[in-house]
């Protein structure tokens, strides 16, 4: 199983967000892992772009709406997750 971790840039966070950085990173990581695994379960040859969009939708669906609205992962990192899904990898 592949492990992932969502990291937030502390320099871009306000004081309240910095206090919540660790639990927020854990929540985002969990939502992304679960989304990637759901997509992997149903992946049937879709293109990389489709898988990237699908993972984003699934991740946002698993988050509180306020958090989902602000979730904007690095495109290259999200593509790496999509490529892993397309290779049949699972996430821990």
C-alpha cells in the first residue's frame, strides 16, 4: 500500500489555521486516501485527466463544505495520485 500525506504551507496560513494545521492535514490526507481508494475500486480505463477530476470530486465530497471549498492540492501531486490509481495501487 502506498502512503500519502497532505501538507499545508504554514507560511500561507493565518494564526488560527496554523493552530489547526496538524488536524487539518490529517483530515485532508484521510479524505484524499479514501477518495483515491474509491476511485481505484471503480477505475475502468478512464484517462488521467478524468481520474484527477474524479479524485478531486470524491475528496471534496468527503470534506466539510468549508474545507472542501479551500482544498486546492498541487496539480502535479494530484496527478501522481491519479497515476498510482491507474497502476492499481491502494492507499493506506
